């Protein structure tokens, strides 16, 4: 019976897998380090190990024998001995003869020799240990992932949504992309985003992306049926997250709402309206583009009301107010329900970017 369940739900146990089994599914971008800095760091570690070893030998110099019979070792002799010992060359011209010197060699210098070799062949070992390192990073990432944004689908719509969030100041580490396409995930990784490879209609893939602890979930799939199934899984997993979905056909809007989406964007109709408007009044479309591009011109934003604005009309605000969000519901600025601003309201307004303000 268990084997049948596994065949029916092939991805249902991924979230219970150990981190090393998720290395090819979850990708966390590496911090960019220049080759010169990486090499310099290894050289520094090697020099520290070398001189630490030389210091230990010099302190116990009476416990070592010089094959030339020249008496007590100098510090240069100690550095020389440390270099040939740590590099495993071992000419044998200087050897530990006292029991204490040999004990130090066993307990301290031998581990230093291993560390020295690791530093010297670090590039090779880095490749060999990459899987373990990624597993540790995934474990740490999963334990701290909270209040982030999950983006399902990294096509044109998903990429544009991410670009808009980044322009609004959202950190790349706070965005997780879910997509089955390796090419799409590579593009997301190039922007410094954490990626999860898989089908988001399966709840276990969403669980790996931390959808249960996400503050918002953007569903930008290419098919409406996929968007509906993903929304159902996401809402079942997270009752409080803001779910925004894009669909192609307006007739599926009510299905998306019933599935748990807070906002639904009909991409084909929105583009069609803009195309129609552009034939008569292209400047209107230009203004829409301005409003939808947060890094320049004007932008539509939302903010809490100032204490001085309470009791006043939103139409008389210093900002261009488009609407008032009260108890989760949006009212247009000319609706009678929002004749006066109340405590706890949020204003939807046109924000001037620094470029326009100047």
C-alpha cells in the first residue's frame, strides 16, 4: 500500500529528505569572491599554519636534533623544518628526538600538516566537498526562512514581477523562485535568487520553498489550470499569505478567487486594453508604464496614514490618493465610505521617485 502511495505522489516526501538529498533541487547562490582574493586567503592560511608550527618548534628547539650537529636550532631552522614537514617533503636533516617534541608532532604538527595540504589543494577539495557545503547551507537556510516571497514560474511574468520587487527594495535573499525549467532557474540564480526545481502544483515542492512561512506568493505560470492547482495547494498550506496570481483568461478569475487568491491579474486582457488605448492616446500608455516602473518617474505605492490626516478627506491629502484600504478592502477615493480617513487606514497613492522630486 505504501508503494502505491509513493507512485501516486512521487514528490510527497521531499520535505522529509535530509539536506544532502536536496542539493540538486534547492540552489542557494554563492557570494561572489574574486580569484585573487580566494588565492590570497589560501596563501594567508598557509603562512599562518607555517609560522605557528615554526613557533612551536622554536620554543622546544632543544628537543630537536640537527643532522649537521650545529647545536641549538635557530628560528630560521624552525621555519625550514616546518616548511619541509608541512609540505611532507621531510628531508630528515632536522628531527624531533625528545619525547615532548615527538608528542607535539603527533598532536599539533600532524593536524597542521593536514590543514596545510588542504589549503594547498583547496580547489580540488572544494569540488569534492561542495555537496556537503551546500547541504549545510540548505539546512541553515530552511531553519531561518520566514516572511519571504515565493515566485512560482520564472518566465516573462515572473521575471518582471521579481524585477519590480527588487526595484522596490526587496532583498534577493527574501525571494524564492520555483520552476521546473533548468534554464529559468539559471536565470534566477544569475540575479542572486534562491531557487527550487520542481512542479509547484505538488505541495511538497511548495513546502521546500517555505510557502508555509511566506508573507506573499506570486503565481506566474503559463497555464491557468496550473495556476489554479498551485493556488489551492498554497492556500491550504498558508492561510495568511497574500497570494497574487496571473491568468490568461478572464473567465477563470472567479475560479482563482475561490481557490484562495487575494488578487488576480488577467494578463491577456490587460495587455489588450493597453494596446487599444495606445492607438488613440499613446501618452496614457506611457503614463501607465511610468507608474509601473518604480525606479523612475512616478510609482503607485501604499502607506499608513499620518496622525495629522485622520478625520480629513483623502482627496485633500498632500499626495495624489487613489484609494483607501480599510479592513482589507479597497475603496476608491470618491466612494462615500471613505469621506474621512480613520485610524488604521492605508492610503493607495502616487509616489514621486527621487528623480521626479528633484
